[in-house]
C-alpha cells in the first residue's frame, strides 16, 4: 500500500460520528443537523430538464477537456461575473467538482523530489488541502489566522525559509468556515510572494455566489486582472455549481487561470480519467448560463441569516460573514473552551448537530485556532434553521444560569 495513506487524518465528519456515537439524542426534539455543508435548497428545474434531455450522451466517451460549448459557457460566465476575458481553449477546464480538482491539482503541481516540498494551507481549512499535499509527497505548513480579520491568513507571519520551500498554497475566499473575503491588497501581497518564490496559488472560490452585501466577492482572477496580471501567472481559480445552483450530487465545476498550468493539468486529468459525463456537461451549461436561480438562492440565504444571526449573537460570539453559508461561532465561557463537549451536550439535550471548530483546524505552534468554536451550516429551510437557533439559545441559557 502507498505509505503516504497512513499520514491522512480522519475526516471531520468521521470524527463527529465517533464523538456522538454514545449519545442518545432527546427524543422530544426532532433531529436538526447543522453539521454538514450540503446545500438543501431545491435543484433548479432547468438543470433537471437538461439532464433528462441529454441522455443520448451516455452512448459516447466525453473528451477530458470538455465540449467547446461548455468551456465557452464557463468563459461567458466569467465575463459576466468578473468582467474577465478568458480563453476557453487554453485557460479553462471543466472538473468533477472542486474537491476532485483541488486534489488532482496538487498531484500535478507538486514536485516531491525537491527536498522539503511544502504546501501552505489556511488554518482553519478544508481538509482536502492537507490530504492532497500529503499524498503528493509534500509537507503541509499551516499559516497563522487572524481572528481580528475573521480568520484571514497572516501572510507576513510565514517565515522566509518556509516560503523558499513552498510549491503550492491554498486559499479559500470566501473562506470556509469563517466566510471572509480576501481584499485586493491581500491578493497583491500574495502575488508578489508568488513572483519572488515561484509557488502556485490555488484559489478555492466555491462559495462566491452566496453573499450578504451589495458587492459580490472579489475573485482571484479578477484581482489578478485589476493588478495587470492578465496572464494569471501561477494562479488557478476553482469554482463549483454545488453551492451556487444546489446540485452537490452533480459534481460539476471548473478551473481557470494560467494556461501554462492548465496544459499539464489537462494531461494529468487525461490519464486520471477525469472526463465529465456528457449529461453533466449539458446540465452544467444550463446552470452556468442562468443567473435568475442564483439570485433567488442567494435571497433565501440572506433571509435565513438575517433571522438566525441576531438570535445567536445574543448568546455566542458570532456575526454575519462576508459570504458562504456557515456561521463560525465562539462558544460561551461556561463550556471552558470545549467545542466537543458543546457539540455532545447540544445533541443530547436538544437534538441539534453542530461541528466542533477544532475538527476544522490543526494545532500549529501550540494552538488550534478552531478550538472553542463551532461551525453551523445554515443549509436547511429558514424555519428549520430558526428552530435550531431557538434550541441553541435555550441550551446556552440553561447552562449559564
């Protein structure tokens, strides 16, 4: 067996299952889960129609690069959303969801034969970042996060000797779990570091279409263009339909950016067998070409966050994020910083599942930045999320008196 597999840590939801294994939830309360970030709004009918209307595509092998019409539709979306001119033949590839692409990009980019090959990750972070780095033969270095900036990365705190070995960095904007959006000056700093040390930037932007302010989140490619980097040097942006269009089961997204990175990435994906099904391509064209369902989806999230956030902010350290569909909440002092015990007791007494924040981070330099927090995915309908919030408020108040 590949010895690198032994370096992988259990996935957060497996840890959560084990944490709750001996708990009998209160049967008087119907179960509500805020644990997994799986969109639960209805899939748009136009996507369903495109799927069922393209079943003839099952009779042929799809090209790994995707159909030209699909890549053009993706380029058109980038133009509408960010004002970008991206070449659909050399700067875009369809992928089977952002998770698959994040993993395979690391296998393409990292050269494990270089001593100390390093991947820099945010902390807290999406666990695929770590797993993809380890299985590519690299070491992971978790950058310090700044709670004062909604857990944005403190790039200045990364030592020069780490940068010198870094081949790839993962950024997530809007962030998971805290929902912060990277501003242009932070992108400028990152591009300058990339130019100095030569590393690739993988920008995970799967939450970009769920936001709560009038201005849409800045994207990595958009930031590069604003700074005159129209070739997107050493930058790959990854996005997905899962959250935008409520189709997590479709496993569809795309990457865009530096043509010099896209070319070897296509080669890797050809051997890896990562071609997107023709029927998924047809559904993806329908989804990327339509914005009305995205506007409606965003309005539903805005409604539920407007209802839930003020309720929880009375008893927890939590505020409306820039974007995404998570609340990243600090637990009250009465729980003595134990996010795991908070999760266990909440399930036992009120039958609500939340994910301990420490499961989404790693201890680095003596500190786990997720400790003492929980992540709540507001993916259900508004009424169910409000009921969950009411129970959490009751739970905390009962412990505080």
